[in-house]
């Protein structure tokens, strides 16, 4: 087991509370392993994504220790209390950053503090280094570092929830195969008043059935909230975004964190933390900063963006730029706004200006749940319309499992597109490993038609969000 060092916890909490807080920071990759404390300091430019990358990219450095390497702390190897706004975090496409209207990203907040009994907090599954979600890479790292005993790996989210074998390291590795892909279990029954019935269930994990539809979905990023829907399937949606986030937070504390109901003050603090966060790509290799040269990329500018329908105009100033990589991003933006060779437009669904959410909160079927796209570990369920007799197979019927409406089959939230590079794979079920795969999906499943150059331009733009 990896040993961890944190010397100022006693000033925050004591006993079990301190241990839970430390586990929460480990989940986010915000505590530094003791073995990392003796290595040479990394320069600021080398500091990467939170987690191993905060330790110099590969777990052997520890930043400057003066509030600008990996956040503010009292000692080089203490857990950070906060992260400065616009702190750069590496990802495959460059570097992303978070901007909070609170002035800093407070890592002692209610969001980052366990509220229950199992060591989990909101940041366990929604970490800043993963674009405020959970990537497979971090899940794998946490498993390897702790032999699968980290609070993330709770039997509630095992392939077979509540009954999985977690007695040994290898048993845990097998039992958390979906969580190791960054996906969490969702189990619901078909509503009693549904317009359809389940007529067949084929679950390779041996758990799902027509009586209990068993799906796995990526964690929704908890930054950049603008439109009202909260969850992938529209669950927790209320009259306002704040009310919806509050409902989600209450259920998370008593559910995923296995705690007593939280106080209204705690819920309000979690909601405020989420609503104040903006996350976006800020640096791309060969391009430089995305808020330079007249462009308006990055999270700080986005923090001022209201929810309004409109085009992306972040990179208008780069359309004739001398840097060919900047021109490419601007071309990709125009493709997104104006459409492919046949006039099909990405902005038809992603119509919120400079965000990519849907202004009206409309959920869409983009073909990601089609049975033909199922990976070998995905369940396939078959449903029949009780009125027409139409039969439809799906890996996850999304909104329909809540509403019971046939017209809601396979419909999911239109998520923010900002910070995409930080949180692969893509779609609710992670079927697209890269942004190129996303573009390919839209071409193959929804009939978009791009030239190879246009595909590359569009990917460059998506990577710069």
C-alpha cells in the first residue's frame, strides 16, 4: 500500500474526520505520496494534471511549494487548501484550467469534504484534474495505488452492486471493471405507467434484467452548469438549476456518500461551489494560450458567458491568423456553427453560445445507445411499444426510463462542450475514445459528411474548448 503524507490535517479535523478528508483529497489526486516529497521540485510549466501530474507529471516532483506550484499549502508535501484560478492542468490535448468566481478553487469546501460514512466526497467522482468528472486513467491509478481499497471503489458501484466479490485485489479488479472505465452504475425499473415493456435483457455482467435495468454512465462534469437539466437522463431537474443541483446533492450525500441527510447550509455550499466553477481548455501545443491574439478561450472569459442561444465566436479573430494552427481552430469553429457539406449543423443541438449546451435543456438521441455500438461488456435491453408493437434494442434508454415515454427513448442531456479534452472518453457511456471518434460517430450514425481536412479542423476546435 502506498504511504501518504499530510502534516496539517490536525489543524482542520481530528480522528475519523481527518482520515475521511485525507481520503477525499487522495481521490482528487490532491495529496502527495510521501515518496514524492524528497524529489527535486518541478518548474511550474512542468506541473500537469491534478493527481500524479501535480507531482511533476509522473509522481516524482512536488511543485514550488509557494502557492503557485500545486495550490496553497503550508509545506511542500501538505494537501493544498486551494488552487489558484487558471491553474494549468495537463491533458492529452494541452492544458485546461478552472476559474471560480469565488477567487480561488477552495479544496476545503463542502464539495471536497466527505459528508457521509464511507470516505467519499463530491470530489471523489468529480475531480478538477479530470475536468470535474472521472477519467479511466485516474480510476486505474487510484486502484493501483490502494489495491482497490480507495473509497471510490465502493461496492455500491461494483459491476454487481452490493453482492460483488471484493475479498482480494484481483476479485476487486474484476468486480469494478466498469468503474475502472470511469462509469457508475444506474439501476431502475421500467415505470409502471410506461408506454413500453422490456421483453429481453442480455447483460454480460449477469446482473441486469427486465425487472431491474442496469446501466453504466460517466460522471457528469460538475462545472460549467448553465442549462436546467442536471443529470444525463434529466433526473433531478427542477424549475431552476440551483434547485436541481440541490436535489442532486441531497441524494448524493445519503446515497453515494452513505451519510445522514445534510444540513441546508451544507447543500447550499455544495451548490454554490458548483455554480461558481468554469472549466475550459487554456493552452494548446503549437497554438499557445487560447485567450491571446484576440481570442476569448479559457475559463475566465467563459465565467462571464450567460446562457443564450447563439454561435461560437471564441476564435473569430483567428480566421486569418498567421499561425496555421490558430487558423485551423477558427475554421473548425465555422464548421461547427455553419454545418457540413449537406448543411447538418452541430449547433442544431449544441445551441448555447460559447458553451455547447442546449438553451432549452432539450435531451436528444444521438445514437450512442444503439445496440449495434454495444461494447462486449454492455448490456442490451429490448423493449416493445405497447400501442404499436414496435420493438427497439438499446444499451441505455436514457430519459425514457424515467418518463416512460416512447418518444424519450435513448434521449440524453446535451452536455457542455467546454473542457472536452480533459474528460475522455465521450458520450454518456464512453463509446468514443477520442474527439476524432466523436466526429466519426456523427458521420457514421447521424449522416454528417466532412472531408478529412474538415474532420481535423473540427477536432482542433473541439480540443480548444
